[in-house]
C-alpha cells in the first residue's frame, strides 16, 4: 500500500485517535472503539491497512487482555511473526515491555484519555 493511497473518513478518525496516544503508553482496540463510537473489530481493520505506520503509531494499540496483538495485518506469528517482532521492538524503544508470552508487563502504561471532540 502506498502512502499516497486515499483513506476513508473512518480511517482518518482512527488515525487521529492513534496520534493522541502518547509515546511510551498503549491503548486497546476496545478503548479506541469506545472513543470512536465504533467496534474493536472495525478499529483493527483500519489499523491493519494503516499506510502511515509507524508515523501514525498503530503499534501503540494492543488487545484488552494485555496481549501485544498483531501489526500490519499479521497476528501472532502468522505468517512469519516479523511484523509482531517489529511492533514489540517499536514499543520497547518507547519503554513499553512485554513478557515472553507477549503480555504487557507494566499495566500503568494503559492510556484511554481520548479527546473525543477531535474525533468527530
């Protein structure tokens, strides 16, 4: 996908929400969905095709269980795990660490303070 690809209005809203998540913090598909009055699955669909990653930081969104989840369309180790490893590395660079099973270590890093007025 090229960076020149046109994104939908919904994707623009999702990407605007992502830009609100501070470096070194993480949010969830569910928290983003609540702020957007949407569904976690729809948020995941927009993140899966984010042509602006990592500048638009979809790596800062994880599953509500604390599991790192997918990145750039790959979930867990499918097909190679390379994307998930990239996500873990980006988060590590921001100080967000996960255990060997892919779960968030420091739950104080959760963030859900979206300015919903900026997402309309």
